[in-house]
C-alpha cells in the first residue's frame, strides 16, 4: 500500500481496520503457518487475490527490511499459496535480486535459477516431516513444498532451515499488531 497523504489519519485508520477485519474473517478459511516457537517480531505480509478469491497469504517473522538495508537479525517469511509452490519460490528469488519480468536479465536469470538443483530438506509442518526443495545458502534461502491443497514457500535470512518448524496459525493479532507498528513508524506517528 502506498500512503499518499490524501486520507486524514482517522480515515486511514478506519480503512486499515476494515482491511484487518477482512483478514481476521479470512484467516480461518485459508491455511497459514507460523514459525513454531518464534518469540520475535511478527508482521502481516501481503495477501493476494484473483477475482476476489484469496490466492496467497504471507506471515513474516523478524524485523522486516523495509528500506533495503540488510538486517542482521533472523527473518523468516512463510507464504501459503494456491499457486505452484516451486514457481512462487522462483519468483521470490528473482524479486530478491531486483528483477521483474520486464528486466532484460529476467529470462536468463530465471532459467539459470530454475536449472540449479534444489536440495531436499525436511521441515516439520504441524509435527509431520515434510519434504521441501531448498535453494540458496546458509545466510539466505528459499524452500518450497506442497502441503495438502496449497503450496508453502519459506524465505529466510540469518536463520537456519534446521531451526524452522511450521505450525498452523489462525490468530492474526500478533501479525496485525506488527503491521500497525510498521505503518505508524512509516507514517511518523
């Protein structure tokens, strides 16, 4: 969301509360996952829709890199999607290096990343060992798998894959609290 200053603070927060109410209502109808035992900051990430149908939900764990500075602390982002998990992870990798489909390098880099062999890792999801395909290194990595009827993509920085266990999450309040705090900071409130 781009904040343009056209709304009064009261209008903005009224609109934000309506968005949060929609998130609360939909959180029980779409699977979302938290990092089990995470004690740090949690922030609501993007929710995507196509034709008014929810297609992806992202929950962020750790300090979010809002302005392009590399944050040294651990960060784990968990996206649940109705799309193919491996393609979603590939898009996230390309986005992380600053490429969009309009970039001249996009096709070449996409093909190069897609051609690299993924490493198989096991990530517990609701206590069940689940095979994920992992790309990246120790400091930054992406892992993807199909869990039930949805894809799950985990993107992490400064947090080892061995330390990740996912648990179903329906309580969006800690994530909404984190989002509100980030919005207040960006608005200078």
